[in-house]
C-alpha cells in the first residue's frame, strides 16, 4: 500500500479531474478501467461510478443481470471518493412528517431501513474483504441545550425501534472520554455507526463489481440518452443499448436529466487533513477514535484517519464557488474546536458536492412516463449508508424480487427547487442563512 506523504500542502477542489489528494495518496489500489469505445448491449446500464452506481451494479450482478457502468471521470471521483467517511445510522431527517403519506408503519419501516443501510456496508466490506479502515464508534455532539433534549428523544426512539447496537448518553462532565474539546455540552454515542476510508471502499466495491462480471468504463461521460423500450446511452466513444437505465449521478448530474436536476441542489462541503499527529495527541483529541458531528445546519464533522491525521470537515456553500483557500477557511473552524492544534500543519484540503433535497429524504424512484429509467439521489450529506440502501432497493425492484420497499420511497413526492438553474442556488443560500441565524440562537 503506497502511503506517499506530500511535502507541501495539497489542494483538490470540487472540479478537479482527480480524487481528493489525501484519499488518493492513501488509496490502496490503482483501479484503471477503459473508456467506452464502440457499441454494446446489456440488461442494465448505470450512469455514475460512486457508491450508488457501484453498489447497484453489485446488487444486480449478484442477481444474475448483465451490467455496464459508465463514469464520466474516475471511479469514486465524485462525493463517494472525497467525503468525511462517517458511516452513520439512519436515512433522511424528521421522518415522522411523512406519516400522512406512508402511515405509521411505513415511517417505522423507513427508520429501520436506516439501520439496515449500515449493515449493508458492513456486510459488503466483509463479503468482498475490502480494506478500508472500518472502525466502529460515533458520537453526536451538542452545542445547545435543545440538542441534548433531541438526544433524549432520539435515544428513546431508537430503543423503541429495537436498535441493536450499544447507545450511550454522555454528560458534559464525561465528554472528555470521547472528545478533547470544551466546546460541547454532551453527546450521544452509537457503537453501530463509525468511520472508514471512503475512496478505498469505492475502489474495493468497483473491484467486487468487476469480479462479478460488471463492465466498468471510466472517462466515459454520457452525453445523450434516447428513451424507449430499449434505452440507448451515448458517450463520445460509443453507445450502450440496455433494457433498463439507472441514473446515479447525485450532485454531479448537471443537465443530463433536467427532470431530476431541479430536485437536487449541489452544495459544496470542505475537508482539511492535518499532518500525522503523535499518538498521545490523537488520544487527547478523540480518545476512543470515534467519528463525531455537531448538530448545526452547517455542521462540523471530524475523525482520525488510520494514519493518525485529523480530518476536519464542514461548511455548506450553495454559490457553486469554492473558497479560494480551503485550508485558510477551514483551519479556524478546527482551532475553535481544538485550540491545542495551533502550529499543526494542514497537508491536504479539498471540497466536494453534496446533493441536497428539499425534504432531505433520499430520492429513489422511476422517471415519470419512463418505466425503465430508475434513479437514486439527494442524500443531503448523509449518503455513505443511504447510497448502499438505495442500491439494495434498486436491486430488489429491477431484479423483480420485491418492489414494496422501493415503492415506499418512490411514493414520497419531491419538490423541484424554485428559481430555475440560475436562481436556485442564491435562493437556497438565502434560506440557509435563515436556518444558520436560527442555529445561532
Ligand atoms: C465533502 C463531503 C463530505 C461528505 N461526508 C459524508 C460523510 O461523512 N458521511 C456520509 O454519509 N455522507 C457524506 N457525504 C455525502 C456522500 O459522500 C454522498 O451522499 C454519496 O457519496 C453520494 O454517492 P453517489 O454515488 O450517489 O454520487 P457520487 O459519488 O457523487 O457519484 C456520482 C458520479 O456520477 C458521475 N457522473 C456525473 N455525470 C455523469 C455523466 N454524464 N456520465 C457519466 N458519469 C457521470 C460523476 O463523475 C460522479 O463520479 C459527503 C459529501 C461530501 C461532498
């Protein structure tokens, strides 16, 4: 495993053609795939080589279907290869508001699927022996008394639903056992959530898909889709003819399918990685090596990497513009949490696009009027587990075994953000400002 260390700060903003430098530098395989040249036929064509696309490919290939996957850049180039690596239970947010559409039972089923989502990742890693530094332990952190009240409610709800993993409320007095910062009022520990190296997971899943016969193509951007009983998917170099199409581009969909693009709003999130830290300092920052998040709308999320760096992420930009210097922007946020890191070098910085949905429930469904075109997107920054669940549901629906669980998601309507492609982001930025002001109170 090549863990070459950079001598200078590495920056990889959202739109570069390589995966973010820290994850790329610590990638444990160099998976190269050809670009599509010429025409081919398959049962299912998948567009997008992130967790959604790769895992849908695995689910379908495991069910005996032939699959072609087309990725515009490199496997894991999108959010999947550049995220915080926090594997956290649950899908969506405030699910009780879907009761009028799904009923109490339906909502409980969604909640339990949020537990299953993490199990799918756990099982996939075990089944295909994927080396991705999977570590168990996660803590939600409170910065306001109302967050503590929220933890009490969440704890009671998880117990009611029979959540099978250890949960622990941690008081402010005992919080030093989890995080070496005086900033927080308390926490909720969950030993059924954790963290991992996301690019190594994506590359391992790509290798697993390939071992099942999935044909993977990189540098193969889809330019045009002809719909019909057979879908024809065109790239610059060739065309795939398929019975079924799956769109798995999330925040990077751009103009490929305008009916979906307006329902997912790309927002920039940013991460810095420190130099390698002494073991004693790591034990002081995160004594139990848990992943942690606070509860604000534009939250901080952080964890240690396997090679003992602090990976500190946060912010949420809707402008489509990355900060000029991500480290200069993120480092003060990190120092607010951990003032003891003054003088510690930042060796990597990067950004990526989160796909936000208006109601924050992942959008999993079929294109209206096109029964052979499926999609999954809008994980709203909580996609590591939810992509794997989406892939399982797509596998069940396309594989023909069980559409009920897919239908539960597909039943929920999703609003198109107002403002059209030009005004959407500024309007949402205004809306988010309001939420941030509310956060500050
Ligand atoms: C900075 C950051 C931190 C995050 N942290 C966390 C976290 O800690 N925990 C968590 O649960 N979630 C996190 N998320 C969210 C999570 O990473 C995403 O929800 C998830 O990776 C989405 O996976 P995906 O496969 O749907 O999309 P992506 O991984 O974005 O993949 C989409 C792919 O589609 C390709 N594509 C687009 N257009 C075309 C085309 N025309 N032809 C072919 N290919 C195309 C793109 O190149 C891209 O590779 C984070 C996201 C970001 C950006």
